[in-house]
C-alpha cells in the first residue's frame, strides 16, 4: 500500500465525517429527513422493488451531498 495515499484518504474521511456532523447539528430537521429517507429505501427493498430502491438511494445521496455542500459554503 502507498502510505501517502492512505494518509490522504484517511484525512478526506475525517473531513467528510466532520462536515456530516456539522451539517446535522446545524440542521436537526435534516436528521429527521435522513431517517425518513432510510425508511423509504428499506420499504422499497422490503417490497422487492429494486428500481424504486435505487431511485431512492440516488435521491438520498444527492440530498446528503447538497446538505454537505451548503454546510461547506457556510463555513
């Protein structure tokens, strides 16, 4: 393994985690939304609807990205 690359990846993980936590503490309603999104994803999986589950996962990831980007711009 490349030690420098591993260090860079670990640093990125830490930064992403920090932005995630900051984003959620600044917007507690977002945490509620995340739980609701997860529930919808699990319901689609439980209903054996892979297309809907995929759609919901993509939507969830986009929402998380947007939330993190807003937090980054505010800081």
